[in-house]
C-alpha cells in the first residue's frame, strides 16, 4: 500500500515536472545563455522589466548544448526568443530554418565590420555581434626573456627554454586541432573555402591542400620531429603552461582568466609572422540571435537594439568574459593590453566559415593532423586525402 | 517425512485493504491521466495520447476486474516496457526511413508556415520614420513621414494623407514639433512603444495600395508576404517573381531545380539503407569496424571473466587473510563513475606525459605510442575495459561459486584431481549455468559500449587511406555517431537510425542464436 502511494506520488511529480519547460510566450521574452553571460543578462532583464513591465526570463544552458537544444526544442514550440552563441552555428541553424534575420538599423555602423561579416549568411544578417576572438601566443616570461618578433625567433627561444629531462617543454598547441593549426598554414597561403564572384563562400574551392597549406604543415611536422613541439592534447597543454612548465602556448583569449589565476608571469601577443608573412588565425564572433519560432520577434529585436547594443551592457559582458567587444564605442573604452593583442589578431584573421558542411571539414582535417603528427603519413598525402573526403561529402550534401 | 510448518507454505500474496482503497488509487491515477491527456491533446501529441489512454484503460481493467488478477502484476511492467522500449524502437525504425537531419528538421506544415510568414521589402522601398501618439484609453495613432515629406496619419489600420497645418496636429509647447493630436492624444517617446510591440507585430496598415508594418521602434516599412501556399495543388508560389515551387524530396523545388531553404522532413524510403551499402565512404570500413566490434566485445567479456573468476577463486580460499580488505579494494573500479575513469585513463595513456609511459621509461623500457598506434590503441581500450569490468565479474562469480556444493570438491580431491582438473570439470560447468546469461548480456553491452571507446580514444587513431572518418578503435556504434554527427553536414538522424536498426538486427540475431545454443532458457531438467 505504501509502495503504491509512493509510486503515485512519483508519477504525479513526473507529470508536474513536465510543465516546467520554459518556452517562448507572447508578451514575454525568453533568453537562452550560458552561465557566464546569463549573469549580465539577468541584470539587463531586470532593468527592462522594471521599465516596461514586460517579463524577461533568462534560462541557463551550457554553451555547447544551446545549438543542439535549439534544433530540437524550437520546432516543438519550446524554444526561446533570443539566444547567445557563436557565429559558426549559423550554417546549421539557418539551414534548419531556426533563425530570424536581424535588423540593426542605424546601429550597424557601430560594429566592427568583420564581426558583421561573420554573422552574415546567404546575404542576411542573423546575429548581433558582441565579442570577437582569435588565438594568439602566450609565453612564460620566466622561461622566455623577451617577446619574439618573428616565428623563427619564437622557435629559437622555445628550443633554448626547453629541457625535457626536467619536464619543461618549448612550444605547444593542441594536437590535433585544426583551429589552432590554421595560423601556421595561412601564413603560407592556405585557406578553407575560396570566395565566389559575389563574395560568398564557394564550398567546392577548398584550399586546404594547396602549396601554402602543405608548406605550413611541413613546418608543423618539422617542429614535432625536432622535438620543439610535443604532441599534447588541450588539457595537458593548458596544465603544463599554468604550472610553469611550458614556454609558449598557442591558444585563445578564453585561457586568459585561467592563466591570470595561475600566477604565471605571462605575456600575450598575436602569433608572430612566419617567414615574414602574417599568420592569420580564425576569428570567432559571439553574438545574439533571434529564433524564428519566437512569438515576439519585434520585441526581441527592439530589446537587442536598445538594451544589448549599448556601451554599458557590452562592457559588462566584457568584464565577465574578457574578449574584445565587437561594439566600437565599448571597444574604445577597453584598456587592457591583452585585449589589444586579441583585437590585433582578430583584425588580421578570417572569420570561421559557417556553412553546415564545416563539421565534415573539421573531422577530416583533424584526422589528417593526427596522421601527420604520429608520423604515419606525409603532409601532402594526408591533406590530399582529407580534401578528397571533404569534397565528396560536400558534393553529396549539395545533392541531398 | 517432516510436515511443513503452516507458516512456511507459500501462499499467494493478498493485497491487503478492501475494494475502496483500490478504487481510490485507480481513481487518482485516472485523474492524473485525464490531466495529462488534456495537455497532450492540446499540444496535438496524438500518438502519446493514444498510448496513455490504452495504458490507463489497461490499468483500470487489471485492478478492478477480478478475472484479470494476474494482469495486476504484469501490467505496470508491460506498460513501461511499451513506452520506454517498444515505442523508441518503432520510432527509430520510422526515422530510418526519413531524411530527418540538418536541413530537414521542420515538418512540412512548419516550413509552409515559416515561408508564408516571410516578409520582404520590394526593391527600392524605403523606411519611413514615425511618431506614435496615445490617448487616455491607450489607443495608438501613428504619424508617418513619407520620402517626399508628406505626412500621413493612421486611423485604425488605415492611413490618410494630411495637409501641413491640419488642425488635428497640435504643437502644445510651441517648439515646432508635433507633440499631440486632437482628441487627447499625447506623443510617445520611441522607447514608450516597447510595450505595444507585441500587438503591433501582427497589425498591417494600409495607405492606398501600400502595405505598411512597424519594423522597429522608429520606423515603418513596406513589407509584404513573399510566398503563398496553394493547398489544393500543393504548390508554393513566389509572389515576387511568380515562380512555382513543388515539394520534392524534402525541399520546395522550382522547375529549374532551385530549392527553398529550410527543407522539411519527408519519408525517403530505403535511401538511408542504400547509402549504407552503396556509398563507398560509408560502407568501405563497415566490415572492418564490424569485425573489430566483435573482437572487442568478445575480448572484453573473456578478459574480465578470466580475471574476475581468478580473483573470486583466490578470495574464496579460506586460507587467505584480509580477504574482506582485498575485496573492498577490488570493488573500487566498479564504484567510480566509468565516465571519469575513462577520461583519467586517457590522461594516463598520453604518450608524452602520461604516467604509464613514465613508469615504463623509469624501468628502462621505451614508451609505447599508446593512443597513436592502431594496435596499441586497441590494447589500451581493452585494458581500460578490463579495469572497469572485472569487479562486476568478480562479484557475480563469487556469488555463483558459493552455490557449488563442497562435496564435489572433496570427492574430486579424494579421486586425486589436480586444481586445474577441478576447475575444468567441476567449477566451470557449474558456473556456466548461472553465469552464461550474464556473459551474453555483457557481450551485448560491450558490443555497444560507446562510452569507453569514445572517451578514451574517440574511435581514433584514424585509419590512413580509409576515405571516411573511421578510426582504428571505432566500434559500430561510435562509427555511426561520428558518421551521422561529425562526418557529414551537421546531423543526420536518418542515417544514424538506419545503422542503429542494422546493429539491432545483428545483435538480436546473434543473441537469439546464442540463447538457443546454450539452452539458457530451458528449465533445469527439461532436456535431460
């Protein structure tokens, strides 16, 4: 009898819980953000609500889960009005018909042009950019006497600082990680997708196995063979740097807070030019999007234009998540030299392509890097194979 | 012959309490079901509603009718099995025949609704600034300035042209700007419209032939619908260009082959299964991955069983001291979450800085390229699975060992049998009766053991020259995952479901044959 009662209570609770999923409702706003950004958005929401009486709710969802959750929730009517994410989600989300074009009106001129370009897909703007990031080079001032001016100098300093017997390593980037390896390749002229005459991306013009790419990867291979660069994954590399056993770490500004907390005396510069040519990293832009299943598109648009695209909100977002703002009035007020380095790196970078076929690109490229790093294949063979795979997938998907 | 004590005779359990309590419980359940059913009906989830109604009817019959007495014990289990096992299987099989995935996530009705609600500005159209006015009742009127400076004023949803100096415009503070209208209307600052945006979103205003809509806090725009759906002929017409689009394979396609985005999910028949067989990118590594999956599952079961049994036999020996301590320590791998253990092992196997290589190098051997070399990566995942799985086998065999009568061993000892002969001829056969089903289920579990493979190696290292994202340690399920979610253009649930169906058929057949051959489901003494 008791068991039956318990079972009934549990069933009742289960049913009650199903009503808790937050969904977009007319007359209110629902924002999906991860825990870092939701703090700022809650404040903005409170101000907005107190002025207009329109309830604004912020739901915390892990950053990596927002896109996938939107894919499933929005068509079922359980999606938000506004969500925060990265610009390379555009491909999938727009092809799935989940995003609404955004109209910045006069405020468009207040944003960094590359950021707006990153958020434009198929000719329409789908996001309000707020932060740009590109990777650079961290160096440990205790192991490296001065900032290197060129990449060759960096390798020299790395070789001098490394001492494997004591567990100190020279230069590291996560392997295999196409995002981190790209600057080495672009310096020699590699690119992912070429441009069409109208300025869009041409998915059939793949520059990952052109001469520049191969030259860059041969440098990569050489660094591993010479012992300057150990084959490490991201977590190990980060652990080594924050414990002071790595001279150079090539990664992005998201590591700044960890590195600052670790107490290592660090410097952060854009990746130095390789053989005199600039190393262009990928630029990632974070921004706010409006769901096409929202019941309050006009309201969401007005909220974004009036309350998010303000210097105050942009600076608060910057405080919690240090990346150079994409909003020019806020960017001018940022005084941090590390941020200046990131902004410089972003300025010479290219936005990550956002088309949905990118997941195939990352996978094939990553596999090729693994084979090169493990000395199983030469760079040319590995990349030729990867590009053949990518091309096959893209052609297949264009027919689907 | 000893008579059985009355209290030890097995009697059927009578659920205490009279009919009223049973009635009350069923009534409560019916109330909950009614509430859930209304909610399901309002959201249009007809299939779930049907299942709920059937389940509820079944429960009512089972608990209220005396003839359906045995059903009371079976029905809850059957209901949940239907909901949690049978329904997902049927749904997966259904999805395998569709193209559900990136680009085909919405239903056709949703796509039509979205395309029909798309508004476009005719080329050369401009945005017109407006000022809003509100009276005490909350009614809104808008004063819009057109490109040539003309002003128009709204009345309801219609705009009328105004002459400059029209008496309806008021300038109460004399600063040259209009800040009021006759009839008690006050000008609203642009932010003040925020509250009304929800209602304004749906309103269409007309001025002559122009359709005007509010597009921001400060501007109207000439926006019109772009597409119109003709349900009778199942066609979508582009009102701007006149092109006609028909639904073809999940996209609205024009006669020239132009496709409208987004697409919708549609049934594509056997296409996903055909891809499995005919597309070399998918099918080439299939056999290789299948063979490795088999080897992996078999070796996992064999290694964990051998080690588990060995330890159980050791710990069963009464001459060993501190048995309890050993047993507690040996259970620990089973107690840690497998997820975390797998990630820790991944760090330990790191070629450069991993602990295992450091120990090997300290002893004088060279480091092993654990996760980089295909062979050693396979050894690494097998070792991790061995570490994770042997406590389970140890526990299970310890229990089974207790059930073997001691007299058999004494008799064997008297006959001069060695320990190995005792093991082979007494222990193993007696164990197999109770442990065989567990071995088969462990095999099936490891056949689909996505976690260990994905967390330790992600299926890598990649196979050079495979032309596909298959890795050396990929098992069928991790290969499917990478194919469907990492290898193509976004996610491809249709293909993933098709592979899942194939795996299901394979494992089901193997398990069935296994069960038949080992006679596991026969009752004891049936085939003697």
